[in-house]
C-alpha cells in the first residue's frame, strides 16, 4: 500500500516549508520514526521522521523547493515485497547505461607520462570508463584521487561529469557560476573576483523578519553598564562543583536571565505586545524568555516557557537544554513560539555591546556585552572591576524612555546586588 508523505504543519502560523535535504532516495528501505528528510520554515529547521515502515517509493518535491503545508512531497510503499521504481521510471538508469556505452566506445589514449588508471571490473564504483581514464591521465589525477571521488553513476561509478566537477574544485579552473545568480547581482566590477553565494531558507527568513521588525516598531535604545565582579567571583568559586553536579558548564547566561525575569515582573509593560488596530497593549502575566542562539547557518531563538516560575537552577538547565537542541537542529515548533521578551548575547564574540532588532511581536530585546576588566572610580578611588554593558532596544510606540531606562537599571541593580544565597 502506498501512503502519502505531506509537508507537515510546523506551528500554528506556519503556512509553508522548504525541503532542505532528503535522507532517503526512491527504493531505500525506511524504518518507522527513522529520519526521512529535513525541512526549514520561518520558525525552525526540523528533521522529519517517517510515519511508516517500508520503502521510499517516490519523491514528488525536490530539495530546495518550498511548498504549502499539506502538499504531498513523497510516497512510501509499506508492502515489503513491492517493486519500487524511481520517480523517473528508470530513465536516469537508462541514460547512465547509454552514457557508459558511449564512454566505452570513445578512444582513450593516455599520454606516456600519465599514471595508468586501473579498470577494476566492468561496473560499479571500481569501474572507470576509457574516457574517464583518459581525462584522469591527461590531468595527472592519481589512482588514489580517482578512488576518492564520489561517483553518481550506477553503483557509485565515477562518470565524466563527476571527474570534471572534481577537477574544477581541485583548482585547475574556476568553478562555473550559475548565470541566473550572477545576473541577479548588480555589480559592475570583474565577476571573476566575486563569489556568488545563494541565501538559504534560514537566512531569507531572518532577513524578512528583521526588515519587518524595523518597519513595524519605532526602535529606540538605552545603554547601561553593570559591575559583574560579585557574579564573576561567585562563578569562579563554584563552576567546578556545578559542572560535576549538573554535567554542563556554569555560564553567565542564567544570572542575566534571572535578573531579567525579575525586572520584567516589576515592569509588566515591557513584557507585552501591542495591537495597533485595536489600540490595545497586551501585558503578559507570565514570562516566556527567548534566548537567541547562534547556529551554523544563522540565528534562532528558543523560548524558556514559564521562566518566571523557574529557579536559578531551572533557568540554567533549560537554557542549556534548548541551546543544545538548537545547535543539533532538534528544536520542536513549540520551542520557538510564544516568547514575551528576548535576550541576545553579542558579548560571546567579544563585542562590548550591540543594538539588536526587536523580535516581533515583542516590545523589547536585551543585548548583553562582553565582561571585561577595566578601571572604574569607586568612592573617589580607582579600582579594577569586571564590567559589562547592557543595551535595551524597545518599541517607542508603547514604551517611553522613562520606562525603558528604569527597566534596564532594575536589571543592573539585581545583577550588582547578587549575593548567591541559596541559588545552587
């Protein structure tokens, strides 16, 4: 029996998804709950498991394509003995056989100084057609190099285009650039000095979301500095014991998260969203704290749900758990929805501070700078302290400078008055 695989609904507001990678190809066996493909939406990247056991019968939507939720993207054959044909009804294999015949019929005259490439049989990965052997010899491709090339032919055989693609990346000549991409860039200089990189779905989503935020909110910024010396000393004293007990490192993030949550409870107007059509500000009685995480190909914001109900240890554990899920691309749609306020940390890269863009539909985002020792004046004396800048980007449609400034200073107060009692 054939069953449909459809583009899943990855969150209430998600209407479409992009296929990043198929982990299986037509004819491949698939176990129930085994990863079938990866998809990307404007909320999260996810690995999608198979709903059935059987064989992948057909792929109807290729990698890189974006389709609506509910669209059929593949079929799985659940009967074990079913004869599976690829989606092109064998045309690719016929073409490969024809090409193989053509390659074998071409004369291959290797130069005298070229290394002789072994044929090793008549099919599969270890077979090299006369044409492939001729090109390899002319380009001084060794046997070991040839064996390292991933072939796209029948049984993994290295085809002419596989070898030519390898030679391009090997540096014999620049790789050809897709004409469409080059024409899309308005650049008057010599194109041989320009690398054209296509934006992936995550980067496109980030770009759209950030532009929308700037077009929606009237951004205004406040900056404060905080003396982190007490927290730095506390962390140094307890980090080894903490890691032994918890199994992960004690970072500064839970200290900042805890102070921010407390300040949000003091200033509920910051922990809100706005409906301009109705002229209403929606103050939340709960805190769902977004924590921006840098991943390989962008930025994602998992959300600590009920952050105001968690202890310091609870915040530390949940921050660690969500950060790992984000980096491993294992976040669920619910993990990135429902945030009421966000923290981002440009300081992790050594930056003193940053002015982040508000994560819609929230009204503010806290930027955390690097902690650095520097001289400060305390009671008319110069002292060396561990100092950190905090920045607050907030929506001036709803939040005035008085509220924004007081909220930011309340976070500073909670951090500087930290005493460490009963948190571990």
